[in-house]
């Protein structure tokens, strides 16, 4: 083998080695960036979910039985027990009627028992 060919071969081998090292380095950088993006995204999603879970109070629906007093009306009960969790006074009154199996034109009678819904808020501390 002549010296020029050996020199050419060694140069080619060295260039191939550099190219392979550059490819490996680029792949490592790409893999590192992908891992960093995954970790960042996971951390961000977890932080958002944790902040929502810790800042929101949990709304719990309860029912209580009350004895109707003279002069009580469904509107009066709605004013006393209804919260913002209901869309409107009429939706609350319809729910009270449904729970107590009352017809549309049926009125409250003093001394009877009525079940009414109400909400309370529990904080997750």
C-alpha cells in the first residue's frame, strides 16, 4: 500500500469518527431536550392540578327536615336555605316539590315536615 492511500484511509476514518461523535452528541442533546420537556410538562400539569384541588372548596349537598311554621312559603324556604349552587329560586322550589312529592299547586301546611336541600362547603386542608 502506498503512503497516499494510507493517509487517505486514515483521514477518512478520522472524519467518520468525528461524524459519528457529532451524531451521538446531537442525539444526546435531543434526548436531553425531550426529557426536559416531558419533566417540565408533567410538573406544570401537576402544579396546576394541585393548585386547583387545594384552592377549591368542595361543595357538598345535604338535606334537612324542617317543620313548617305558620306563614312559611316555598319562596321563604328558598330564601333561607338556597345557595348559589342552584340556578334560580324556581329550580330550588321545584327540587323541594320533587323531594316532598308535592304538586305544582300544593302549598305548605303548618305543622307538617318538609325535606329541603342545602349546600355546605368543605375546604380540603
